[in-house]
């Protein structure tokens, strides 16, 4: 009887040992599978794919563990089953663009978003960096190029940019700039507001700011109208939209994709190493600046295009 009990105990111990070994192996496999960061980015055609290649390069510079790249089909409303199957296999997720943002939804691992237009405090479930420029960066450039500016006019749609304008008003006050924000619900009402601004604006101390908002700025009617009036009145216009400097505004900004990617990588690495410090999508600080020298000359602004740290690209091209 004693021998039977001893044999039974020995078998139980062996069984428990096998379970422990299996669990340890499973844990090792799990940890090995998690030693990566999954990056979901949109499948887009040239030349737009170059933007995401630059961001991906920056992400790799910002992490010290491997990244796994997954293309997201932009034409499909929901991610494919194959993508969803791999969603939680890495230690963190970075989602680029709207398709990538969808992949961060209900993730079981820390999620970071980037290369998407997100307003301040619009998303509170993930960390990341928006494509919306930080107002402080815009005002820094404005006062650098045009120190005499005391007030800034901006037409905005409250639904699209209400939170951004609230933040911008706080920043402007700190920088001794009076922000005169005017609401408009669509292009028709926005055009009426721009006409009113052009009639009363004091061009010697005021500037006009264009946001990234299809409800208040378009290239067919409003931009040509504003540029024509600005040329005649010698009014400073600056913009969040990259192409506007080429069209004739004094300066516009666009993302430094490498630095943006590196910042996203740093966020993901931080989440992997410890925990995400905050679930907040930050506005974009990593910016390049395009300036229009023809417009600057018209305004009497002297630019040092070779040494100015804020100038990245100049128009017209030489």
C-alpha cells in the first residue's frame, strides 16, 4: 500500500513537472512572439507611399526591438481577418492613417496612432501624434517672419476645429497675440466671412490663418480670392496646408516624416518598456516650413533663405 502511494505521488510530481515545463515553454514562446511592434499602414500608390516609408524609417530609429509591417487595404471598410488575427501578437501596435487607426480599436496591447488628422482630446483611448500642427509652432513662425503681427484672424468650423481653436486661443494669449476666431458652417458662409475680414482688417498688424478644413478653405474659390486681396492689400496669410505656400501664402507647414516616425517609435517603445504614460494624441511639433519669397518681397519681408532654421523649402522654385 505504501509503495502504491509512493508511486502515485511520484507520478503526480512528474505530471506537475511536465505542466510547469509546458507552461514555461509557452511563456517563452509568448514572450518571443511579443518581442516586436506591429505597424499597420495604408496601401497607397506613388508618390504618397513615400510618406509612409519615411515614417516607417523613423519608427525603426525610435525603437530597439523589431517592427513587423502590415499593409491595410484602404478600399475596405473593415480590416481583413488576416490582419485582425495578428493584431495582438506583438507587444504594441502603431496604426498609421485611418486604416491603421481602425486596427488600434479594442486592441489588447498598447496602441499608438499617427499620420491621421485628430483634434486635441478627440481620442482618449490611445496615444499618438496628430497631423494637425501645434498652434504654438504656427505662431512661432509667424512672429519670427513678421514680428509686428499683433492679431490673427481665422475662420473655422466649430465641429471640425472647435477644440483646436480653443487651444490656439490659450497659446495666442500667452504669446501676446489676439486671436479673432470667426465661426462658419460651410464654404458659402466662410466666403462671406472672408469678404468681411478683407474689408476691415488692419494689414499693418494683423494676419490671416488658414486651417486644414474643407468647410472653410478650398482651392477653387476661397484661396484665389484671399490671395488676390492679400496681394493688393499686402496682407500676411499663413496656412496649415502644405501646398498653400506654393500658391502664394507667406508660409505653410508640412510634417517632418522621419522625426514624426521616430516620435511614434519612442512612444511605442515607452509603452513596451513600462507603460503608456498617457492616452493622449499630441498635436504635431515635427514640422518643415515652406515659404514664398515672391510674397515675402511683396510684403517687404527680408528672408535669409540659406540660414534661417525655419525655412526648409522656398517657392517659386529657382
